[in-house]
C-alpha cells in the first residue's frame, strides 16, 4: 500500500516536471519570436538571483552603474521583467535600470507558498537594501503598483520617487471574474507585440495563477495610498478597461503628493506597447522636481 502511494507521487512529480519543461520550451519559442518581431533582445543584462525569507527574485541590471539614479521596475500579474525591455532600453543611457521577476513569475522559482502582496513588498525592499544604491525610483505596473506602494509605506527611506502605471485593483470591482473580463476586453484592442509578450509570461505563470490572483485581490491598496510620503506619478492608458478613469482619479486624490498623466490611445499595457510616451513623461516629471532627489535633476543637463 505504501509502495503504491510512493509510486503515485513519483508519477505526479514526473508529470509536473514534464509540464514545466513543456511550458519552458513554449516560452522560449515565444522569446525567439519576440526577438525577431521587435529586434529587442529579451535577456542581455546582468542577471542575479536574490533570496529572502524563503522566496526569490531574479533581477536584471542594465545601464550605467555609475549613474546617480536607479530605476527599479516591478511587473504585474502574469508578467515578468522582460515586458520592460522597451522602457529599459530608453532609460539605461543615464541610469542603472533594474527589472525584477517576482517569485513565481518569469524565471523566478515558485515559492512553497504564494506570498501576500505585503510579503512580496518586504522581499523587494530586502533586495533594494542588497542592491545598495540608496533610495531608488520605484515603478510598478498593474499588480506591481500594489507591491511598490507597500514598499514605500512599510520600508521608509528605500524609495525617493514612486511611479504607478495602471494601478490595481479597482476597489469597487474587486472580483476575479470582473478583472479577467476587463483584461480580456482590454486585450482586444492591443498590438501583436503586447499579445506575444503577454503570452510568453502567462505561459510561465499560469500553473499557480489562481493563487496569485487571490493574493492580488485580497490586498487593499487604498488603505496604503494616504500613507505614501514620496512624490508619486500615476499613469493610465486612455483606453485602459482594467483601470477605469473614476478609479484612476480616486487613486490620484488619495495620495498626498501625486501627479497624473494619461497616455492617449493606449490600453492597460501601455509600457509594453510603446514605452516612449510614458517614459518621456516620467523624465519630464523627474526634471521638474530638482530639489527632491539624489541628483535626479542632472539627467536634464
């Protein structure tokens, strides 16, 4: 009887390994297709793994390590660091750019238990201390905005400036089915580039996506927004179905020192589709605040 149970576990483990290998192979094939379609390499920075309290991130550093500013990028649900390739290329000439795979996304290993947003924020903050670059400009997209918001309020002094792109979750519609339907509608108008990148990252994340969605939905970012104590830029794509204008305005109003920007003609994945409009606004916003940060105004010189 015990032998039968052991055999069943071995079969299940072997099946899981085969599924993982199939997913990795499919994701690698999508990587190659994206490289060919966009001409943007998906993996050409300095890669490191960092583990804290049983969970790991993968960080890719690109750009000028001697630059006065550091831009750290945190992705949304089902995504990974590679979706920031366009933004990273635009920023790396005058900054150290660090794009992160959160636990269980991209190439970061799946932790034994799906971490809460708060625990994920603690992991990111631990990595920022390990990075040793002082207060950083921290950018989050979609679910990543929830993580970076918690980094600011739970770990004072780690962040100089905060950028929230397509902030989730709309507190008036905090339901998995509603969010998935909104995302589906949003993707109907998206470019092939967005769909390819999204397909690759969702392939890697999908085995545990239900638990990750739950962690995102139970978090209450609106409780943290009033406690943000650094300058914040909130960005939304004009056509974003996931982040309605009403919720966007509520987020901006809740943050003590917030500016806002809407990217015309863009959807939820504005940074993937074309990072130029948002990237230009981020740079303009930083230049307008010369008294607040670690040499950030020198970027304009």
